[in-house]
């Protein structure tokens, strides 16, 4: 539950950082307003169209649940048919730009996204345009967004993180779940394609995702990694597709530079600690005699998760045995010489 | 018996023994190099290690099944059958020999013969290794071969439980440690023959040319304390 104070601050913040559009005051979007929109958009009788349905529960639980719909869809939606479209909705950076405060260094995220392979491919595609950007909302569905540390579990974070990429790198029909569930896994390819047709500023004119990026083909691109499905359940695409142990998951590299070294994850200083698990306090890392207990709580990962006491005991027993062998053989030599 | 010594180990058995040895060492090295994987460490490449470990594990299981079949259907099982007197005085006498007698140059208490290939210590430790430890190691290894089929969490006393893989990995590595320890001692005890090389040579050529107790009253000789798998 969010307190009224948070709601008020949220809306004030949202309103403050949004540019006052075309002179009109942006409609305040809390409570009744959201309810007014949800009348049609919660998937009621009035709207059978799956692609405009928004699950009120997931929306309410999301980061922006406290901001009303009109915090982002500022004008043109108060009556139906609407006068505005989704394209006018602001990207995340509009409200969050330049803010480097932890835990999310947003300035860093923004520059990482700009340096990512997607933005670079896009720039090439869009040569001549001033600032074509691969938008945040191409990956993040704004209505259900949650940062990793607020997700229910690491498992959920992995699933949502991977679905983020799979939304484009797989054919939608190959994803599991109902239409409504699939919709939460933004952005749908259709959204990307729609962006192409809209020559608005900042619109993503992205090439149609080629078929060979479909899920199965994607699996075939990763044959060198054993048990691919097991890996995609315990690690995210961004773990491998962003640079080494850098604490970034947004600087997606050309595939030739992706992580191929198993030991990067399968070792004590696993890169997962710097990416997937980075929000978990360092005190939790080793606990109860288990190396990397935070990973261990979710998955057993050979090389990274270990029973420290077992190694301790075994190495010492082995050392003891070798010492005994040494003493024993020395004794035999001495005794033999003496007997002569 | 001929002038080369007592022919103890037929060719197939020696091949079987040394293949086992090579596979076990390969498993030990690759297992350790995955367990202690570190970037930049002088280790086997992780993928190679995994491949070798899996292959060696499968082959070793196969060899073990041959051994088991031989023991159940063949005559070899009798060497492993425990008898009255194996623990006391057998084990006690054998241990006493390694701790005391060997320094005094005393003869081995259980000299080698075609009917009794193992001394009590060998019999007990080989039986434990071949009938308990190795099967457990192989079984946990095979389970770890299919991590995606394992329960995600296994609940013991704790609330959230621990990953299914971890339970088997714990036993697998613990038994692996124990067997490596066994192997180290096994190799060392292999030097306790007439000369440090007598028993190794026997395991290579098949001929045991130390002193033995084959029928006549020759002084007792050291049974090859090595090679658990040599007696099929």
C-alpha cells in the first residue's frame, strides 16, 4: 500500500518534471482519473480489445502505480474517442533523466542504452536523423515496471528480464502464457513495428525483427552452452550480453563480444554478483558456511556456490594424509638402513 | 609359477585396472578444476573439463557394471566376501604391520596366495569402496547429469530449503574427496612390496616376482596393497 503522501509526492514530481504541454495544465491523474480510464482499460465489457487492457492489480503494484494514467497520458484521453495516441506518452528518461542517485544510476543507464548495440544499429539505420534513440519503453512496459529489488524473487527477475529480450528476439506465439500475460512482456514486436510507421520525434524506426531471431533459432545460436534452458531460468540474457563484471545491464554489446567464458559465472567471484545479485547486501553473500549463499539460495552453480567447511575439511585431511605418507616412508627408509 | 614369478594379473585385468586409474584421475582433475574454477588460473578450460568429466564418468560407470557383473556371475566376488576374523584379528594385525612390523622388517601377516588375494585391510577397504562409495559417487554423478530434472528446492528442516542440485553436489563432492584420499593411500601402499616398485611392476607385467606363499613354505610376501579394481 502506498501512503497518500507518496502519491502526492509522486504526482508532484511527475508534474514538475514534465514539460507543460501546449499551455494547458496537465490533468491530475490520481484516484478517480485512473478509475475513469480503468472503466474501459481494465478489460471490462466496454473494451474487448486485448491490446489495450491493463491489469489493475499489476499496475497498482508497479513502480508507477501511484501516478495516475494522466501522469503520463497527459492530454487527449479525457473523452472517447481519444484525441491523442500512445506515441505521445513520454519515455522514462523524460522524468528520470540525469539522476545519478543510487540505487539506479539513471544517467549511466541512459548513456549505456545509447552505447548499446541496438542504439548503434538504429543510428546506422537512421543515418541523417538528429537523435534516434532506442527507447526505454521498447524494453520496459511502463505499466508494470518494477526494479529488480522490488520483484518477488530472483526467479521472477530472471523471467521478466529474459522476457524483455524475448519479446523481440522470439516470435510472440512461442512465448508461454495467456494474451494478457504476454502483453505485460513489453514491448511487443507489433509496438516496435508501429513505431516505424510514425515519423514522430524520437519514434523508433526499427527494422522488422528477422525471423532467425526466433526463440528456437536463438537457442541454436547458443548451442555451445550446455543446458541452455536451465541457464535461461537462472541467468538473464543481459548477464552475458553486457561487459564483464561491470555493474551494467544496459550496455548491450555486439554479439561477438558477448560472454563466452563459463568461468566468468562459474567461479567464486561470479559475475552474477555484479549484475543479477548486486542489490543484495554484501553481508548476505557468504552465510552459514556457504560460499555465495545468495546465489545458493536460488541456484546451485558449480564453481561459485560451495560448502566452505567441506572444502576446508577435505583439503586438510588430504594434507594430513600426505604428511602421514611422508613420515611413514621416511620411517621405512631409516628403519631399513638401521637394519642393515 | 615360472621363472618370471607368479602370474597374478591377466592382461584384460591389467588393462581394466589402468583404464580405471586413468579415468579416475581424469575425473579428479576435471572435477577439481570445475569446483575451484577461477578466471586466469592454470586450469583446464571449463567446457573441456565438463566434457571430459562427463565422458569419463560414463565410461567408469560402464567399467563398474562389468566389475559388478563379474562379481555376481563370476568367481571374483569371493575375494571381497568378508569372513570371521577379518576385523579381529585380521584388520588389527594388518594395521599393526603397517604401523610397526614394516619398520622392523617383519614379514607380511597375510602373504599372497592364489586363494587369498587381499589382506584384511584390502578386503574391507575395497569392499567399502567398490560396494558403497563408488556406487554412491556414480549415482550422484548421474543425477547431476540431469540438473533440469531435479526439484528446484528440497526442504529439510529449513523453511526455504536448498536447491535440489546442491544436495547431490554435496554428496558427490564429499564422496569424491574420500575416494581421492583412498586413491592417494592406495598408491602409497603400493610401494610397500619387496622393493617400492615390486607391486607396480606386477600390475604392469602381470608377474609378481616378490616373495609369496604359493603352496610352499616360502617367507611371506607383501600382497599388493594397491589396485582395488585389479581383482576381477
